[in-house]
């Protein structure tokens, strides 16, 4: 074992994937019911195929979009470090606006 000082993830951080799955599932069910009501083909055996496919597509698309947005937001607690200039203050452009010759 290593003496790693990394704090244990909070309960909210541990349940975040479950929250994404539940939100995507709710959206998928909503789209499936919406398509089922729109097709009005409840009497046929194949009447469930299109709503189920659309619900699956909505689930996957919403899961990808929510996960991408979560990644784009990034962690709130940690300070961002510019890999090109670790001494730059957090939130600044870092080495982007600095003269590489040091002038």
C-alpha cells in the first residue's frame, strides 16, 4: 500500500454515474412513450419495435451528451494547472500570452 493522500470520493461523486444512467433512462422512456403514442399502432405485434428502438437511441444519445457535458464542466474543487506553465495563476491564459523568449 502506498501513503497516498488522495481523499476518498464523496457519496455524491460515487453516485454520479447512477444519476446519469437514471436521467438517460427517464429520457429514453419519455421518448419511447412519445413515439408509441404518435404511431398509434398498439394492435400490431410490430407496434412495439419502433418505440423500443427510439427509446434505446434516446437513452444512448442522452447518456453520451450528459457525460460529455459533465466532462466539459470539469471538477469544481480542484485548481486547474497549466501544463506549459505550472507557475501561472489559476484561470489565467498561462503561457499562451507570454513571450517565449522571456521579454
